[in-house]
């Protein structure tokens, strides 16, 4: 074999590095990089505030969601002690998981796993069995894979996943815990933003076939309550930017990241010293789970569990005003029942 | 095909050198993998600090200084016993720093006449100074223990640099459309195992790197300069090696051909003394065994004490070292910082503030395991004496409420092993709000980040409400954060997350 001289070697290296750099430059220099396409709007129904007293929920079918009958309830609220039955019967009442996904879909579940400080009993993180059952239900409906992820604000994801008990349940159910690594965050423009024009979002959150927002309902100093909309802050990189002009910026984010389904865990709710918690005396057992395609409506209903009105939360009012969902949950078709079994 | 006639009887002796090189490679790999995986997962901390506990120098100095015996220290007896049997084989076969110095061997000329043999005494002096200083409650010079050098440099410099390169290459390839998915999958698979989620940043990382490079550059003066003349651990093992069982012996059929002398990495083979060597210097590298055409060498068991050398430590070395130690202690005691202690200078949770410098062996493992990157190396916040010890820098990382990793990893208990409940009550400092710079107090805008972040179950930061008059004359009500210093443990997450640029508007001070 011909011996490669140093000069030849350098030439080859030069060509190699040059072509990689060129590819890099070309791909990086497209004129006016359009913001990566936002996935098809999930069916956040009545975009106009509905003054009518007759609820007419019209879930718009999109390419990921099968056509639904008009009879499906807008909100489902379940009461009972068994988290697994909550999810199974709640999803069924909402029309079944098949309504939200096709077979072979890629599903992301976004619970609240904010810190690795306490176990689920302290109600700072979402109930692990609720998340686990949800994974099972998605897989049973034919999901190709189900990933569960959150970006904790204290400690590492690894520790938080473990401490919350969610990792154990998700793995047992056949799902994956994914660590949200910085490489996959992309800067997105937010069209029609009031205050937050750009933010870096974990790409898969926006491109997945089905995004399920599974917050735990709890107290929060700034937001008053952290529910479905507030839980979306775990999908972006720079949370600090949201804390300023919070009530507008959170809604700006909600126009970009739109979960297809919101399930609020109010089995155990943290009534004070949130969002981190640590006192069992601050935890109120409510044994309730709320389901809706409309995050705003689900959040609005959840305020009642804390003796509040949706109007008390500035960001909910703003979200409703900007057509993201309904504040008047009393006027929609609610199916509320006690789970059996 | 005919084999060269001599290949048969040579092969066994070449095998020794090959075996050594393989052992060195595996050992270096092992030490590297161990330090990379340390703290990546909360398991097997006992194994993770094993390399540090191997060092009899660090363990003995710590024992003298803290007067506390820990059962983990007994691991270092392994090295002492091994030197009684096979001399400084540790240096030639296992020591990670030794292997690195062998890799970066610039100089092929073996016998360096410019450096006098007496220079070898330096390492003994160094060793005695370290041990005497330990009696005077000073452990500063343990930054020169080869095992701490290796761990510290890997943690503070080499791994963070590797992380940056790794990330840069990934970013380059992720921009190529058809590769991006593969890169994402690779990143997800590899990074959580070997690197922190966010690249680690350490203050004085460059200085630590220079220190390491300087040691390597000493190789320009002579092969394995550090091991021959400076290494205090080598000196420690050398003292025992004089009694070692397996020593190099030259038989009568030596042809005085110089070959062994030429390839001796420590230059201890002396033609003037019938090509004999000093067992306190010999690393049993087996090069001479390989090179001897006459098979005139053996490493057979001998019960004897090595003859005294001109550079061996004696009464004079001891006296000089005593003088140096005393001077050093005196010098350190005139540091101005002792009269003016910094109050924004925090120790790891549970660590004694004043005595910490006399307990810490400066291995840097705590900085490796700290999940937030808050534990940083100190250079002079509390005086040069404390160089190399860990401090908590909240702006870079906070003490995570449910983590006690530093106490678990510390090989000498300088950071005490606290259970989580105890750690959560260990006061590191107390937070103070600088009202003039606080967004809520000064700008009258809504910001409650410090309250939100406070991990205490009852929140040591609470919200008060204040009424202010806005520029347009209207009255506004703002939530104002207030620190309850009775409760505050000074974990520093408030300081870390404070959105004010530069120095935070809430800072943790020692009390």
C-alpha cells in the first residue's frame, strides 16, 4: 500500500474539515431561516369566548386526531382513590385514547417533576401511578413509543425522576424517561406574542404526535396556582425570562406549546409553601383528576379545588381573552363521576 | 518461516515489558473511567474514592493532622505492603500520573548528567516537610500528592475541556440534516453516563491545567523528572522499597554493555557501581531485563537492606525540612486575610469553617460529585493555606436540598457524612437581600423567584406585600421577598436563580 505522506494527510484532513465546515455553513446560512414549523394546531376548541349558555364543544379534527362525535364531554372530572382507574375511566369518558392518537404515534407525557426533594406524598410532583397508567393506556392504544420528560428547576433530572417515583412506574409500564439535554432545544419565534417574542423549546415537544400535559395542582407564590399552563414552563430553556411580565409571557408560551390533552392530577394538592413543598400538613387529599383537551378549561375547573375563581389567575384570564380556551367551565359539558372498582 | 534464533529465550523477558505496558494502560483507563463515572450516578461512592484512599501519603498526613482514624484509610496499607514486596512497582506499573508522564516522554537520552544525583534528595525533603507540616495542622502541600493531582486535574480541567470539545463536535454534526437524529440519539445515550447535563465550569481550571502541564514539561529536563526528584508519594514508597523483597540484581556475567543503563526511565542504573541500581528509585519497569543480551539480571527475592545512598534522607534532611516547615507555618500565619476574613466564603454543608483547611486533603472529589457545580476550588479566599480546598459558590451552583453527595464521597470525612435530615439542617450561611438591587424592592416589579426556589418546607423566604406610588401617581401593591434568617440554611439556590445580572440581589453570607 502506498504510504501516506504528511503532506497528503494534511491535504485529506483539509478537504475533510473543509467539506464539513462548508456543509455547516450552508445549512446555517439559509436566507431568512423560517422558524421550524409549529405542528398542526391541536383542537383547542372554541377559540372565541362563547357567550351562549348551550355548550357547543366542537373538537376540530386534525390529522393526528380522529373525528369525534359531538357527544364527547368537554371536561371530565373523576373522583376516587385508585389512580389507575382515574386514568382508565377518565380517558374512556373523554372518548378513549384512540380519539387523540393513531396507532404508531409518538407520545410525550409532560408531568411536573420539579425537584428531587420529596416523594410524591408531598404533592410537589405528579402522582407516579397516574403517569404510569397513562403510559400503559397510550401503548395499549398502539403508540409506537411513549416518552416522559421534565426539566427540574432544582437538582438533576436523574435524581428527580427517581425521587418522584415516576421513573419506576413509567419503566414498569413500558415507557421511556428522557433527559432533556441542551442539544435538542431550538429557538422558536412566537408570532403575535404580547411580550415574549422568542424562546428556546425542546424540539420534540413541538413535533411529537401527541403531547399530554399532566401537571399536579399546587400552590405557587407568583402564579398563585400552578396547573396545566404553568407546567408548560418545563419545556423551555430560559424559565427566568417568563418570570418578568409573567401573566403575558406564560400565555405567549402557551400559544406556541399547545398540549393535545391536559390531565390535572389533584389526587393530593399542595395548598401552601409551593411549588416545592415538604410539609404533609400542607397537603390536602382531594382524590380528583381533571381531563380536557382545553388546558384553560381544565385549569379553570382546578381553581375551584382551592376555593378560587379562574378570574383570580391573571394568566388564565389573559389566555381566555386570547382565545386559547374557556374560563367559563360551568357552561361546558362536564362529565363528573366517582370511579368504581 | 524461520524465527530469529534468539527469539525463543527473549520472548519471556519481552513479555514482562508488554505485561507492564498493558497493566499501565488498563490502570490508567480504570482510574479515568472511575473518575468520569464518579457522581454521575448515586452509587458506589466507596469505590469512587478508592484511588485517593490508596495514597499512604494523603492518608497519613490526614491522620496526623486530624488525629482521627477512619477505617477507609487502611486501604493505603496495600501500597505500603506492595512496596515491601515489589518496591516502587506502583510507580512503574499503576500510578496514573506516572503513566501519563511516560506517555509524554520527550527526551530519549537516558542518562542525564546535568542533574546531580543529590537532587533525588529533594523528594525526601518534600515528603518530610509535608508530614511535619501536618503535625503543625497544615495540609496545603497535599496538592502535590500524585493521586490528588490526577483526580483534581481530571475533574477541574480535562473533563470540562473534553465536554466542550464533545459538545462542539456534536453541534457541528447535528447541523447536517441526515445526521441530526443519529447525533441526538448518541447524545442521549452517552452524555447522561459520562458528562453533566450542562457543561461544568470551574474557577481556576486553567491554573490547575498549567500546574499539570508544568509537571509534564519537567520531562524535558529528564525522563520522569517528577518521579525521580519531586514526587512525595514516590519518596514515601521509596523508603519502604529499600527493604523490598524483589530487588534487581546484576550477576557476574554482566558484559558491561550499557544497554540497561540507556533504557532505564529513572536513570538509577549506575555504571560506576557495577550497573547496580537503587531499589528506592527502581520502578521495576523491566526494560533492563528485556535489553540485557547476557541475561545477567534477575529480580529474585532477597532479604536485605539496600545500601545507603548519598541522597538518602538523614539527620540533615530532617533538620532542614523542620526548618522549612516552621518557616512555612510562620509565613502562612502572617496572611492579612486572617485579620479580615471574607464573609462571602462558604464551605460545603456540615464542614467546619476554621478547621476545614486542616482536614481537607485537596483531592477535589467533592467538586466532581456536586450535581449543581456549586462546589468550586478555592485559591485564596481564606488564605493561600487553603488553596485547593472546596468552597460553595452559589452563583455557579447551589447546595441541592436532597443531596449529601460531597459528604459521602469525602475520603477523610473533612466534609462530614450527614444523613439527609442532618444535612437539611446544616447551616452553610444566611441569605441577605440587597434591597437597592432587588427587582421587587427597588424597581417595584413582580419577582418572587427566591421565594419560589427556597426548598425549605416552611420557606425561609416569605412574601410580604408593600404599597408604593408609581411614577404616574397611582398606587401599586407588590409582593416583597423577606428572609427569615432563623430558618435559612444558606443553600444558595436563591442567589443562584436570582434574575438580577452579575452579582445576585440576594446573597448568602457567613454569619
